[in-house]
C-alpha cells in the first residue's frame, strides 16, 4: 500500500484542555470529511500545525502530544507564538489572502513576514524529509505552503508531489504586484501536478508562469528544463450522502431535545403564517460581501413592501481574525447596518434580519439549510464556496432556491441556481423577488439537476481525480525521460568527457546508427 502524505496548514485534530489534560479533538469542518473510502486505499500520514504555542508546553507534554498524534497518523509541527503570528497573521493573512482575492488596497508587503513564511515552509519541508521516501506520494494543500514543493524536490528529485490551492489564483496584473512572485511560482512549479478549483485559476497561473518566468506552456502543461508539470482544475465536492441523509434524520425532531437553532426557527415561524426564511451563512471576511448582501436585502424590502412581515434574513456570521483591524471594521459595519435596517423596517412582531454572530457546527448548518426557503450566498471573491453545495444537498424535498455569486468558484458547477453579480444590489434584490415567486415545480427541477451533479462529483471523486492525475503526469514524465537525453544528462556527459584523457564511447546500433528494422539482421549501416 502506497504511503500518502497529506501536508496542510493545520492537522485534522486540534488540542483541547480537558480537566487539566491536553486531548485531541477532530476538526469536523476540515477538507478531509467524506474521504474514508479514499483513505483506505493508502497508508495516510498527516503533517501540519497543531495550533499549540511551543513555548507554553513542557517537554513532557510535547512528548505526550506527539504520541497521541502518532496514534492518529499525524505528525505535528509546533511553532512559537511570534513565528506563528508573522507567518500566519502576517504573510498569509495580510499579504497572500487579500492579494489573491483582489483586495490590493489592504495588501501589506512586509519583508520580515516574508522571512517568517520562508522559515515556516522550511520547517515543514524538514519535517517531511525526515519521514518521506522516494516512492511516497506527497499532497501539499494551499497557499500557506507554496515553497515546500521546491524544498522537497531539492532532496528527492523523483518523488511524486501534488499541490492543490483552495483559494483563487489571481490574474497576472494582480499577481505581478507581489515582490516575491518569482520565488512563489518556482516553489509551486516543483510539484508534478498543480490543482485549482476552476479553469479560470488554472489559466491565471499558467499566464503568470509564461509571462514572468518565460516557460513554455501548452494546453494544461508547462515544460521546464527537465520536467513536464501539469496544471488542471479539480472542483472540490462535498460528502453529499452525509449531508442529505443527516438532513432527512433531523427532519423528525419529535421526542428529541430541540437545538438552539431549531428553537429560533420555530419562534420565527410561529409569529406569522407562511413566513419565508432567507439564509446567509459565512465566516467574517471581507471577501464574503456581507455588507453589500445586507444592503441588497434592504433594497428588496424597499422595492417590495408587500413582503414586510413575510420574509426575514437569517444572517449567520462566524467570528474570524477578530484581532485584525480590517475585520473589526467589517464587524462594526455589519452591526450598524443590521441595527439601522431592523430599526427602520421592523416592528414588535417582526424582525427583518435575525443576526447571529457565532460559529455554527455542521449539524446546526444542516438544520439551517433544511429550513431555509432561499440561500443567499454572494461572495465578492471565493475559491469554491462549499456552503452553496451543502445547501443543495440538504434540500431533501428538492425545493428551495439558491442565489449564488457569479464570482464564487461553485458558480461554474451550479448553473441552475440564480446567478448574480454580488456588486449589483439591484440584481441581487431582484433575484430575491424571483426566488420568492419561483414555482415549486421549477424549484424541484433545478434542485434535482444540481443534486444529481453533486452526488457524482463528490469529495471522494475530487480526491481520486487528483491522485489519478498525479499518477498520470508521473508516467508522462517517465516516458519523456526515456525518450531523450535531457539537459542534465548532456551536461554530465560533457563534464565527464572533458575531465578524462582517454575515452571509450559505446553506441547502440539498431535505431541509433541506423533506422529500426523488423528483422535486426537487415539493419545495414
């Protein structure tokens, strides 16, 4: 069984203090859910950060944690708080994240953060090299680790390396602004297979490689001096069966303890007949377009007063990066918008926007998806957006309407949704009206098509397609290597030839000094 090393910013387990002891708890919303069958095909090893400040744990505690992680096939990486902050909150959050999402005005270019990024990537590479062999498979995930492929390749020239980026890759005009653009491109290019969610991101990456590094590109391949690298789109799916089956199970809550979410929904629906729920669910981030979404809902209320007291927006925002000033400002803006709109339009019996600023776990999200008549998902930039797919999967009666931003990566797959420009509030407001007035047969027709697609292109299919693609490109590289003497071999031959005083040259005959013949005896010079 092949060993597959999954390299990520965080491990799928996090450390929790339980009665004075540090215990490992699964992170349920990691990208690994729904991949059990895929994992069974490999000897899986995880390498990633623990989230633990190495300065705050004793050597004994660290050894205990290492042993616990090892039992779950995890190899932990520990960082001190300063290095973690400069790497994650510095370079990743203030440079790569805003730039790759086209927020150039708030992008910071701090050389010390870049040095921290390089240092952490080297820490990852050193840890990987400690455990990996030449015949293993290495799958590196996301923008936190763009330099790691090159660091590994220098030690293991022939090992299989895949790199998948879960966020957008920007256009050349944006990426060129980055002072360390060359180093990052060269780092990624040492992977054998480079994957993105959409063909747009793939095209942007190849354009940057061609225009900044001058490498030859053809179709979805890049020809380097001695290797061919493949770049392709692999839209990430969800565990459709889990979401669909769990939604069915949660529909019958009789005899069960009601969740907080269920009580809130029940309270709202009890206050009026045939009330509709519009669901907005995101983490706090300027890429999600939440303020514009709120304003679009306000415009809808203004244009269609007949829907006052008949529809409410359930706005769920999960806290994120609350210590960053841009996120503090965003939170303040949302609070003020919600307060103003509720004060202007609401009354004793009706609140236009039900605002929840807290994290939601997977079961809570499923309950929300199952209850919402409309999902309003309008990010201004998003690599994929799995919330949109999860909503579709949870519509067990095949009714409901998804309003989705055309800029989200998922829009390429979910064309039966109402696709909108998230920056056009009038268009979003009109889409809400269209969704509320869409007939049930049309809703079911759209949802049915979407569910069939998501069921086929699920999370397991995504992982299998990527690994199969990695195996194919390795075969292509081996084939090309056997077809010709590459530059490295030519250089070595010339160096050895010049360093010797006596030389013997051995040459093949049939197919080298003369052409191939079916009968070797007929091969004449």
